C-alpha cells in the first residue's frame, strides 16, 4: 500500500507538472468536453433526434475526431472532413446509379470493383508528400464516405436523404468544434510557430553569450593544465540549444496548420509562414555548429593556454556579439518591430571575425605545440561559421 | 491544352517515381482496396446483413481507419481500437445504468456530466508523451465509443446487443486488416527500422571513405592556393548524410510500431528495438560533426598546404578507417552476423588518431601562418571527434 501511494503521488505530480508546463492543455481538455456535451444535445433533445436520426451520432464522431489542440489543426480537419464527405458522397451516389445500370446481378460486382479502384488510388495518393502534409485526413474520409455510401446504397434507397442528413450533422459537429476552438481561449498554430522560432533564437543567444566567458574563463581560474578538460566549464553552459536539433518536424506541422488559420492578432491571413521555416532551418544549422563546439570543449587534448589567450579577445567578442544580435533579433520578432537594432551587433561580430583573422596572421609562437593549438583553433573556426550563420539569420529576419 | 498535357505528363512521372522508389507503396494501396472489398461483403451478403445490421458499416469504417503501411502500425491501431471499444462500451453501459438511477429528469444531466468529465480527462491524458506515443489512437476511440454508448443508451434499450454487434463487426474488420497486412507482402516496421539504421551507417561510411581523398587530393591537383576554396572538391562528397540529421522522428515512430509486431524473420518477439534508437542517436551525433566539417571545407580562409601535408597521412587514414569500420558494422547489422570484422578498422582509426597527435606534437613550422592552419586543424579535430563517435557506435552494435 505504501508503494501504491508513492506511485499515485508520483503520477499526480506528473499530471500537475504537465498542466503547469502549458496550462492551455488543461483548457483544451475542457473545451473538448464542452464540445462533446453540446453535441450530445443532438441526441438528448427529442425534436432534434427526430430530425437527424441515427445520423446524429456522426456529429459526436466528428467532434471527437476533429478537435485538435491548435485552431489550425481543427480547421484543417473540419474543412478536409466537410469537403471530402461532400465529394465522396456525390461520387458514391453516382457510383450507385452507374452500378444500377448493370442489373441486379452486375450491381455488386461493379460496386466492388469501383470501391477497390478508388480506395487503392486514394490510398496511393496519400504517399505524395504534399497531399500527406495537407490533405491526408481528407483523403481518408473520402475513402471512408465513398465506401459507405456506395455500399449502403445497395441496401438503402433514400441515399440522397441519408447523404444530406449525414453532411448536415457533420457540419453541425464541425461548426461546434470550429467555434469553440476559435472563440474560447484559442491556441493559434501560427502564433506558436512564431514563438517557437523566436525562442529557438533566444536559446542559441543564451549559449553564445555564455560561451566566451565560460570557455576562456574556466581555464584561467583553474590555472593552465586542467583547461577545459573537466566538465566544470561545460556545466555552466546552457544546453537548451539541444532541443533545436530536432525541431524540424514540429515546426513544419505548425506551419502547415498555420496556413489554415484566419487572420488573428498581429498575423493577417496569408502571412508568409514559410519564412519561419527558413529562419528555423538556419537556427538548426547554427545548433549543429554549436554541437560541434560542445564536442571540442570536452576534448581530452590539452588546449594551449598561450594560443588561447591570443585569440581570446576576438573570439569572446564574436560569440557575445552574436549572442546579442540573436537576442535583439528574437526580441524584434516577438514584438514585431524593426530588427535593425541587431545590425550594430552583427557588424561588431563581423569586425571581430576580421580581428581574429588579423590576430592569427600576426601571431607567432616559438616552439608552437600544434597539438595544443588544434582544439582552440577549432573553436575559433567554428565560431567563424556560427557568425556567418547568424548573418544569414539576420538577413532572413529583415 | 499543351500546358495541360505537360502538367499531366509531369504528374504521371511523379506517380511512376513514387511507385518505383518503393514498390511496396503500390502493393499497400492494393491491399487496402482488397480489405475494403472483402469487408463490403458484410453488406452485400443478405444473411450477414441480417445478422449485423447497420453495425456492418463499422467494419468498413474500421478497415479504412486502421489499415496502416506497416504491420506494426496496423496491429497497434487494431488492438488499440479493440480494447478501447471494449472498455468504453462496458463503461458506457455502466454509466447508463448509473444515470438511470436518477430518474427521467436527472438522467440526461448526469450523463452529460459524465461525458464531459471522462472526455476532458481522457483528452488530457493524450498529452502524456508515453500515452501519446503508444495509446493515442486508443484514447481517441475510448472517448468516441463512451460518448456514443452513453448517449445512445438514452434512446436505445438494447444496448448490450448493440455493443456486442459493434464489437464483433469491429473485430471482423480488424481481423481482416491484420490478416491481410501480415500475410500479403507484409511491411514490417521492425525490419524497416533495422534497414534504416544500417543504411544511415552506410551513408556516413560513404562520406568518410570519400572525405580523405577529396579533401587532401583536390588541393594537390589544383596546386596550392585554390585549395578547398572552390566547391569542386565538395561536389564529389556524398551529401546523403544530410537525411540523417532529421531522422529522429521517423526512427522513433518505427520503433514504436515495431514493439507491436509478432516475431518475424530474424527478429523474435520482444527484440530490443530501443537499441536501434541508441545507434541511431549516435549516427546523428556523427552526422552533426560531418555537417561542421562540411562548413570548414567551404571556408573562405586559405588552408596552409604545408600544414595540410603534415597531417594528411593520419587524417586520411582516420577517415577511411572510420568509413571502413562503419561499412563493416552496417554489413554485419544487415546480415546479423558478428560485427567483430569492424574491430581492426576501429583499432586502426584509433592508432591513426594517436599518430595524428604525435605528428602534431612533433611538427614545427617556421613562420607558421596560424590563419591558414586553423581550417586544417579544425578538420583534424572534428575527425578525432568522429572517430570517438564511431568507437561508441561500434560498442553499441556489439
């Protein structure tokens, strides 16, 4: 029993944490419950029941299947479902009529062949990346509705009435979902994408701002020799950038949903969401480079303190200016203001890059220990790549 | 009309390409068509129709929604659907009984509250990453069935008969899907995962095997000065590794599906699929490093030919031995044989790493141009990181 209690407490804690991490999850759950209860009225109220019949259950089904976390997701599923049902219903009735021309004997055979061909073709179309991304659910519903209409048509004669009923209940269920998801604490996919990309830039900035101090400082504190070998320095560095490495899928699905959303807040309809994907890709590029630098910091080759001190100035400046530029870009994205406040930092980082080149050209070391130089040189050169990457990000944001 | 023809031809070509890239897609489409046609028999044949009633359409619905590309996906959806329907059906009947205790007036209110609470709780549970990964579809169906049963119970008195009918048609539809997906040209998620991870190792190997030659050769051919500056050298390098950078999601979903599959071919039940995720993560780590090296190759800083020639030997050996080791590991994974044939290559790459250290320690250059040394040093140091990464991969495969 003690173990059971501990288990329950730990589950309760993780539920609490899940809700605190993003309170919109809790709200979303209540919204789904509300939509379902509302639609259930279709069944409870007698007059409605008489009007809609068993088809009323399609409204319940629609709500459960269609209600997504973001407005864009809900709208995309609703519209896909609506149009696919309409199209497939029409085609199904046509197929029934066509099959009936072949007489009682031929009808089931023709219908079977039609179902087979259309289902196979539609299933194959789901492998197209573009259809997969936007109309996957619609194609699924198309297959479903077409088979149901074509097949049930063999039994029920009042097909048109049935199709009309079903479509109207689906529209009712879909409309309930759309209204609730848009007007009660809406979660806009576009806004989420906007925030996610900006916060990714911030994560990179936090790492870069901290990097110079940690990398060059930690060695001084502990005297030469230990260098960056132990994990101490690293533990100070913000590892948040790691989440950027695998951000591609979530960004793409958010952008896909965002395209379905009406204008909201600061985002008009037809906002260029693809642009965020470009910035996101550059941010990932930058995160890959940081991952490489992280490897160097943990390298077991002793870094040359002499060489380190030679490039410390420009390198620290490069990373901190890059960090500041990213912070400025992220802030300007968030507030949707002119991002030109980042320009001086970008210029500074470019200047620091040049300084690094001069410092390297000018420096000479007697009895240079190349082995010890290598890790430091790597950090410098990857920083140069990062600086270039951040220039591109800055251009993309403008 | 000319434009239209061109459009149609280009679409036809992309259809052909999609089918040729993976012929299993075509087969899958036919399998879905077949399953649907078979299940439609439930409607066509009169005796079956009388037995199943309108519930027969649930079989059609199940087939459309449940049939996935991989066996694991189909099984996971079938089982999720089956158990969720069973559980939710039972709970729904219980809820109906419970609500009926409150009399004609109280019944709809109690039912409404129950639907609201259960739907909200179940929706919230879908945010748990572990439930999301494995039981997402089951929870959806649970909400769906519970609402339908609880709500329709208010109307229909023969709830148990209805539940029994629905469950049996769902089982029939699900069984059709399972049998077809397992016995007709099955696509095993586990095997796909196995192949994907092995082919990722091969892609890395191809890059690394080519790297040494291209990087050190291209400069010699063109004399010093031009160096790796132009893209010529790079164009020879296989860029296939780029697809590894974003492989995380697809690998994880394959591993999730693989867990549902029965033993097949060389993979017994409860095969440790998680292990592939570990190898995949290491391969990604390696791909990040390669991405960093790729940046260095394109650097606009002129590389020092003198320094390059000093580390050419060990660096080329490191990259080619790493490549060979990866090839051997990939082959042994594919044939499921002992991966010890990779050991000598791993040892060689370790030795080359040591050689590089000695070469660096021993080398001295007068008037060393540090600026020109930096990019070369970076390549060397990232290669060291890659070599370490490949040691880890080799350990993981063993």
